[in-house]
């Protein structure tokens, strides 16, 4: 059996292999070999570092923006000497196919030469809003809520095929862990961080879609990390910027938040990893702790022994790896220092501390080693439980063996480069992306204006890239169609809106919550973007424009390009409401200049003109 076949073992075999390898590791610990409890291996293997930026010139860590696209010697030494077990890469690290393959090959070669276990090389490639790879390297897809919208007609087909496509792409590049899927049940319309990253508001639908996604990833050789345990779906605070609290009672938690995790754990191909959430769940653990500023706070799940060990490990019976969400997020870092965050989460039951400290310059390297020594001392003094650390190390090493993480460098670099550059981006994935965009297109309401009639359409889009993408798609789909488009980034200049009110129909695209500069595609003038009003001012301006259009009897179509809940505000104002659940575009340079394209906008244009149906059904309630 070759390695590519071997990684497709069933979940039942994985459980047995974990247990067998655990015994082997325990024997090696007791025999005093290289996996001894006295070796720093127990610590390094439990750390997953981010390598986003490094400034050798000593630039302050907050100002350092030099991306790591090839490992500098100092970071090589950190990985080797620290016996580091994993890394996570971000968009800043990933330029093109060849560069990504070379970086990941370098990472695995470093640890092999040092006689260390292979690395977890992780990425957040959920699809939709969260995708780190350039579109020219790997297909982004529309995202989970779009997949949820296809369920009534297609069942779990798109969850299976999209995640298989993602896994095949990222495995060619050398990634072996995907921090996906998100199985948070989005029952809060104001959720700022999850929304369209969720499959929907039905716990049963989310559970079924999530389990299929896990299996599709893992059958294609990529470890899945189910997130965010015990559930991030009913929050109105982003744990990147604060510490959310979920006030559900125990019955609701069991029936809603935990259901997708329970369901996935019960499957033969259960998730290799589960990621913790920096969220307070008083009904699960109301223990308080003293923050570094002296406040009393309820323990977030990431630091809770009751939640990670008592609930997830013991009650729910999860035997895979527990990985924290990033420890440098405000939900943890604002309240606990680097040293205590790692100690507390290890004592809570986490196997892997994700992003425990950001190394950005030579001073950061020194600080990391100081922390490293403090963590070792915490074990020596008994603050960290040695037996639990050894058991955790067993799970980590067993998982690395089970998923054959060293397989990537068993082939020469030239072969890996040839395979990836010849196959990526995958045409099958690009076709699947178009199919998903069409299948998820959802007509939320229509007062008889769809399909659109006429030859000239006015568009108001969130930015220039989406103006270009929809204008081009409409003009290509309909012979003789012309468009005029206004970017919402320009409304601060009080543009003349009369041309928008002289069209056969007005199409307005909304991205709620407001998207960032990095998501815009680079076609907007920076000065206009800086002058862009806040979201409430934009919404007020849009509603005023809609009223003017109605007074002139110009049909208005509102398009929810991200969270669909906003369409409830326009049921009485607009003539039609459509949801796409995604807004991704790729800006390509051509002989005629920059051109924006996107599967969502191609499908949207075809749907508005009546060339294709709008078969999707929103997986969340829109009042």
C-alpha cells in the first residue's frame, strides 16, 4: 500500500492506531529514550507558531510587516532548538504555487534533518471569507452558508465536494492541517465574526454538513480541525477583539451549540482536531479568574478544565487533539499574559497552543526563549501536570504517524513543484465553484420585477472591484446591455445620482458587516477608501437612494453579498431581494487593464436576467 492510499484509513483504524502508538510512546518515555519526559520535546511539540512576519533589523513588533516567505536562519534555529511541533501560515506567507511548495518543503526538511517528528503545517482555508491562498493558486469557493443554502436540493453534495477539492489543493502544496470546518450554529443575526462562515441556524443541518466536510478533508489526507468549541454561533462580540459570553442554559447548549461537535465525534472518521473558542460559557463553567489587570472574569473555554477535559474529553469522549484558537487574540491576550495563557490552557486539557507568542524580531526571539524556559520550569515545579503532558505528547505523535506527515518530503522537491504547478489551480475546483455559486443563489423576495427587463442597469456596489465584476457579467450575459456603477467608497464626495435614477433597474449590493481594505481587490482609490463613511452612514445613504428610485418608479433589487439578514430591512422598500452569501472577486491584469471576475457575480448576473434559476434556500431566517 503506498502512502497516498495509506492515509485514507478509516476512523476506526485511526482510533486503534492512536492507542497502539500511545503505548509505544509511553514505553519510550519509561525507557528514557528521546521521547523522555525530561526532554523539551514534550513542550515544543505542543506549540504551533505563526511565521507571518520577521524583521531582522529589529523593527518594533507592531510595525514589522516583512512577510516570511522563506525561513531566515534565526527561525530555523527556533524550530530546531525548540523542537517545535507545528506552524500556521497566513496570506502574507503565501505568494504563488512554487513559493508555497518550497516554503513547506523547507519546513519539513528542517525538522527531518534535526531528527524531529514532522511538522503540523496548518492553514485557515475554510472557503468564502476565510481563505489564505491566492485565488491563482487555489479556488476559494463561496463559503459555508452558500453550501447550507444548497441543502434542500443537493443535500451534502457540495460540502463533500468542496472540502475534497480544498484538501486536494492544499495537500499538493504541503499543508496537512486545515482549521476547518466551522460548525458554529449561527443563531445570532448580529454575529460579527461567524455569520456566513456557518452553514446555517439549524444545528442538525450544521452537524450533517460539518461531519461530511471533516470526512472529505481527511479522506484526502488533510487533518480537519472542527471549530470553535463549544460554539461561537450566538455571540455579538468578536473574540479577536474582546471576550464574548454565551448565556445559553444547559439544555440549549446541548441541543444547539454542542450538537455538531457531538455528531462529528460519533462518526467513524471523527475530526483529528477540535479548536477551542475564547468564549465564556457560564452554564458550563462559571469559575472566575483574576486577569492581569486585577479584574474577575469567567474562564473562557480555552482556559477551562471543566469544558476541555470534563466535557469534551471525558463526557463527549473525544480522543483526538485539542488545539486552541490563537492565543494572541484579544479574547485571551487582553486578560492573560503569554506565560500564563499556555500554562492555563495546558492544564485545562489543550494539546496544542496555537500562536502562543509572535516572534517578529531578534528581541522577540529572546523573549520567546525566556517564555520557553518559564514553561519548562512550570512543569518542574508541578504547576503543569507531567503525566497529562506526557499523555498529550502521545496523542500528538500518534496523530503525526497516522496522517503520514513526513510523506511530503519523501518525494524530491522537483517532483512536488512539478505536481503542484501543473495541477493548480484545479479546473475541476473552478467548475465546482461556479456550480456552487449558481446552486446557492437565493431569491428571498420578489414583487414581480425578476427577471429584470431592459438594456441599461444602474449598479451601486461596495467597491470598484465588485462594480467591475457585476458590470462585466451583466454585459456578457445580455446582448446590448450597458451599465453604470457607483462604488460606495465614493459617496463621501456627494456624487450626482441622477444617472442611477435613469436606468431600467437599480441593483444595490451590500456587504454587512462592512468589509476591509484587504478584501476590496485593490481597484479603489485609497483616498476614497479613507474617506468612506461608516456603515450606518452608508446604510442611510442607500435607503435615501432607494426612496428616490421608488419615487421615479425605477425597480430596485437589493443583493445581500454577505450576511443575508440585512434584506429584512428592505422588504418594504425594495422590489426584490437576493442573497449570494459571498462576494469574492479576483482582480486580473490584462492588456486592457485590471479586470475583476467572480463566480458569485457571474451567477448573480445570470440569475437577475433569468438565464438560470435561483434555487437556493436561505439556511437562516430572514424576517
